[in-house]
């Protein structure tokens, strides 16, 4: 008897993600397609920051950082909390942090020519 590659017996086309999941993923990638937002997300994947700290760190005007953060928040990619009078931001969860890390690891291969791996 031969082992089956697909134990469920379902056709791979039948196992495609639902349209709403695909659309949500596309929206997340769309938000991350901006260099400033990706830089912000990289920082927020490694800790909590307020708007002023983010603006200073990436050398972008504070109002522009605020606008980007508002978009990222609406997209569900960042979480906020109050710390006294200031609002601090961080990446929403481990999935978002992993997405940012993997995108930049992929970029490392593209930029440096480091051999691919699985």
C-alpha cells in the first residue's frame, strides 16, 4: 500500500483560503508596502514607543508618523495603550511580529545574495 500525500483526499483547489481571509491578508500587505510604515512596524515589533520617539528614531515628521500609525491601527497591525498622558504603540501580536521579521529576512536574501533555505 502507498502512503498518500494528501490524507484528506481533498483537491488542493478546494483547500484554498476563504475570500475574506485573503482580503484581510492583502489589506495587511498593502499597509506594509510603505517604507515608513514597515520601518515603524519593525520598531514596534521590538518594543513599545510613543509617537515622538518613533518620529525621532526614523527621522520623519511627527504628524506623518501619527498618520501612519492611525492607518496601521485601523488595519489591526498595532495595539495602543495609555501611559499617563502619552499613548504607546506596539505590534499587535506574535503573528504580526513574525510577518515583519520574515519579510525582512526575505529582503536580506534579496539584497545580500545569501543562499536561500527552507
